[in-house]
C-alpha cells in the first residue's frame, strides 16, 4: 500500500514544475511550493467540501493542526456557510 499520493521530489524539482505550470497557465507572478500548498488546502479542497482530516492526509501532515495553518476560511466560504446556517434555522422555524 502506498504511503503518499505523489512521489517524493526535492524542493528544486517541485519549484521547476510549478514554474513550468505557471508559465503554461499564463500566470505572470511567481509563486512557491508554500503558496501552492496554501492554495491547494484552501481553494482546491476545503472550499469544495473536502473534510479537513482528508486534506491533512493529502498534504502529508501528521495532525490536523498543521493543516489549519495552511487552510484558511475565505470570506466567500464564510458567507456561503452562514447563508446555509440561516436557511437551516428558517426551515427549523417553519417546522415548529
């Protein structure tokens, strides 16, 4: 059974892949593996509903507290979840 989702690569290798992807995508500003991990944790996984425990494993973290450093709640996600909460409370009031 595999222990990691992706093969291990050194920092320089990851940086060169990120640069190639950035240029191919037409992104003009440079970013690092650190930035990519933040983006992956926040926008690509958590914002799409992936549980933080799963994201933690995907990032290779030994515990969720490390993942919480990378993953941030965006204002858009906060408003979406609050709207969902309001809808739920309205449904509960209608059921009473």
